[in-house]
C-alpha cells in the first residue's frame, strides 16, 4: 500500500500526460512556452484570482512574494510553528525575523487570537517592524481568514497565504490561494495537485505585485531578459511540468478533490469513536492534503505507527518537531508566545494514507487495523 499512490493516477491519465510531454519534446520550446501560459490562465481561473505566476517550487513562491514586498532585516513576519520548515525558512533567508504563533487545537491552523497578542508584544518589546503574516492552510484546511484579515487590517500587515497544502480547499465559497494579498502553492509530487518534479505558483489580484513577481522570477528582468532592474531569482516552472499539470488539474477539479473528500468522510465515519478526527469548520472544505488523526499521547501514537507499519500500512508524522524547537532556531529570542498546542500536536498527530485512488477495501483494512491496534495498545496501557 502507498501513502500517496501517484502511479495509479499516472496510469489513469497516461494518455493525455504522454501526449503533452512529447509535444513539449517535439516543440523545441522548453521554458516559458504555451503550456505555461495555458496553465497560468487555468490556475487563476480555478482559484478565482486575476493573476497567476508559475515558478520553480513552493518555497521560491513564498520567497518571491516576500521579495516583492521588500521584506528585510528588521521586519517581523508571523508564521505558525506547526508547519513545514519552508514557511519560516524564507523569512530567515531574507534576513527578517519569523515570529512563531501557536495553533488552534481544533483546526491545527494559526490561532488568530495568539497572532494579535504576538503583534502587540513585538510592538511593545522589540525594535522589529511587523510587516506580514503567513497563514498556512495546514493539511488542506484553509486558515481562519476572517479573523486573520481583521487583525492584518488593524496592524497594517500584508497576508501571504501559504497554500502549498491548501490548493483546492475553500472557505465561504472562495477557493484557497485567493485569501492573501499574495497566495502561493506548491506542485511537489505529494501535494494535492502535484507535478513530476518541483513546481510552484503565486496568485494575486494586484497588478503591481504581478508585474514585480514576473520580473523577480526571471533574474529581476526589466523590459527584456538582458535588462536587469532588480535582484531576483531564476525560478521558472518548465514547460514539461506545465504540460503534466494541465491534465492533472482537470482530473483534480473534475473528480479528485471530490474523491478525497469522500475518502475522508469514510475515514471519519469509521474512526471518530477511537481517535480525534479532522475538524472542518462551517463553510469550509478541505483539500485533505493529509488525513491526520490525534491520539491521546505520544506513546500510543508511536505504538500505533509501528503496528500499522508491521501490517504494511504506511503512516507519517507531520510534523514531529514544531519549528520553534528546530535546531536552526535554538538560539532564538522571539518565542514570546506559549507554543503549547504546537508542541502537543507534534506528539500526538498521525497522518494516514490519503490520495484520491484509495479503494474502499483499503480504507476498511486501514480503519479496522487502526481500531484493532488501538484496542490492544489501550488494554495494555
Ligand atoms: C511543501 C510545502 C512548502 C514548500 O513547497 P516546495 O514546493 O516543496 O518548495 C511550503 N509550505 C508548506 C506548508 C508546504 O507543505
């Protein structure tokens, strides 16, 4: 059994994907071609933003957005602690200071009340200038944009939505990757919409950001490639990846997102009496980048993972260490917040196999195994 079964997906979409790839190979145009233009149009239309800029990966997408806002040393950028490292890494890379915010215990996303407290603390106790907040749509669930937007407006912060896992989700009838002043996603193979290598995209409604981002993506170009007007990156998506993503995007919007949600519903129905299952707030749809359950403690979580492994069921711990506990941030002085929820989640979370091609007999087998092992572990404890 695969944790994410990309091979079954390829077999299903093989004809279209192969035709598209060979058309790139025969075209003599490997960068910035028609597939890129088509993909950017389709992505913007799907998400509901005016503009989309594809780029080399989801980490660059975040970095390019912060560069477009000239985020630099002396700036504070608020990020969740319970996320993938890239969200904070790009802030540090630009010399700015990531301020870690705790998670909401139900949604696992950034806790908006703790965000406001941290902004006040930074204003009162440091020289740092609060500039931006990066909410993450963790495991596919859009963050609490209603409250985060109010706070961002009050303190004049820009919102950069990290939708690397959120693509396809929605909140109050708006799609993920449309909530930020700039929003980003990743097409790393394991993400809800993945390519066969690295890839990413940036979304915005703001034409000034769009123009700057297009320049930053290609070495800070001006009116043409050898006119360099700012320091940028080399961060294009290649045509082959765009050619792969177009049929995958169609499958994603036609049935994969729906199937992911059906599978999650099935998991929840079977498991909710035995473990804490994902909480989906009202008017919210998750893209279920992960289906993550919580166990009562670290021991039970670790034993369950081990038992499932012995039965050939892969499971993953996203994330075993919150960012404020990472070695890279060990000498770091800006942990003003208590980050108890992030620490607790990292000890108790376990992600089960999740992809749109999971069959019902596989879901049954996984759930029966989880329940059986939990009963054994709990009776021994
Ligand atoms: C995967 C991921 C990224 C980085 O995307 P890459 O394409 O791997 O660079 C950033 N943020 C989050 C939350 C992610 O899950």
